[in-house]
């Protein structure tokens, strides 16, 4: 844009800020710098720096004037230079297992919301459960001086957390109920979730139940089983009323395979509780293909209440884990933990699940 045009002239100092660099006649435009902002706002460089980094110590009128100039000039901070001067990056990382699972997508969205509130961005790292990927992510995070990371629990999470501690990278554990010294965590009461699922099925009259579980090394899977057994005990029902079908993974394919195994049982259950919704959706597919009616022949309960649960061919009753709220809380804790001079106290937050009842359980058992 020519600085003599009305649009450019309307910006204070536009003639100087759009001046072409000398040499070769290339007309390259000079980038707006912090000195330009200070000159146009009539303040010192230190005041502009404080507005950007410690706005709470700047008078409101001065802060408003500087921000108005920043907006009008289109000033953008040079983050690389900030980091060379010892400033922390304005980026948070979030490490998830697989974005194909909507739970992790929602969790990452919650972290992004918390980052945006603090005028930060996020880096999403996928495949955190694989050692080689986790090591690569850590290398990127340290080389770019990322402010800190939200780590999701599960397979390999302990190993990843230990590596972050060794490299002095701040982190918050998400979906983690076991507090670790020197860091924050946000988890879900999975014992309560398992109890709610089985209590609901018992109230519907079911006494022949199957728990389709995932890998037993996952604490969440064990906690949901323990909660289910607790509900049986509270109701005076023998623990043998709940059989378990373990699965190698928490995927739709694993759920479909579990469905075929349920169909092959000599004493077919009247209800199935799945350790997550992906297993439950695979289970629904297998039952549908076999011509069984849900819930008339078999009731199905999932866990997580992902987006697809409500839109399944038979809307799925599920224990809702507030993934977005978990990510948002974890992100805010990380922002607080990495802020300068805040005296942050580490906390361990446990959120409560909620049973969402839909058609997949709302009928009397067939027998």
C-alpha cells in the first residue's frame, strides 16, 4: 500500500513505518518494531514491554493507549528474540495418544481454550504412548523452549513424565488421579463412574452382566471395574454376576471382536458395560449384524460420552467424562504454574463423571 493513500495515512506514523528499505529498489517493507510502538504511544520502551509482559503494573489509561497503537500498527512480537533474552515461549504443548479418539480431541480443545485465555498458543503432539514419539516430542518441546506441557495418562505416561522432570520441563497430568510430587493433576473419579454404570443396569433388572475391559495395565480400566464390583456389593448381588472380557485395546475393532465373543457365550448376558465408548460402538455393530435388538436382547453402556455416542444407530447410554473441562482445568493450572512470580501451589483436582441415559439401556431385560 502506498503511504499516501487515505488508508495508510490514517495510521499515525504510517509514512515512516511503510518506508522502503534502501538498496536495489526492491521496496521491501520494514517490520513494525517495539520502538515504533513506543514512539507513536509517547511512552518508553520499558512501558511497552511491561504492557506486553506485566500489564498489571501499568496504569489502565497508559495500557489502553499502548494496546490501541499496537492494534493500529499491527505490531507482532518476535518470539524468537524474546526466547533468546530468556523469556519463556508463548506456546503450551499437549501430548495425547490418538486424535481418532474424540475424547482426546475434546481434551486438547479444552487446553487450547485455556491457552487462548492467557494469550498463548498450543502445540498438539500425537502418539504420546509410543516411546520413540514421546522422545521426539520432548526434543521439539525443549528445543523450542515451550513453556510447559499437559500430559495425558495411560500407557507410557510415567516414563514420559519422568523424562520431562529430568529435562526440567513443567507439566500437568490430565486424566490422572494419582498425585505426583511437584506437579499438578486433573483426573476423573472412575470408581464413581463404574458404580453409576452398574447401579443403573441393576435398577433396570439386569443380573447377568459383562464388563468389556481394556488393557489391565491402565489404571482407568481397573478403577472402572472396581467401581462396578462396588455397585454389586452395595446391592447385595454376588460379584460372579459380572463376567469380564478383556481387550487388547480401547478401539472400535476391539469392541466388535468383544461383541462376537459375547455372542458366543453359552449363557449370554442381558447387559454389557464397556470400558469406553469406542468399545461400546464396536459392540453395537456386532450385535446389530447378528440381528439382536438393543436394548431388548442386550443392553449396552459405554464410558466417556464422546460426540458419536448420542448419534449411534441406538443412542448410547454412557458415563460422561468432561474431557473439555478437564483439558481447560489442566491448561489453566499449567499457565499458573509457569507464570513468573505467582507462588503457584500444586493441586490435584478430581472431577465427577455423570451417567447419561439413552435408548441403549431403556427397556426391560428380555429374560
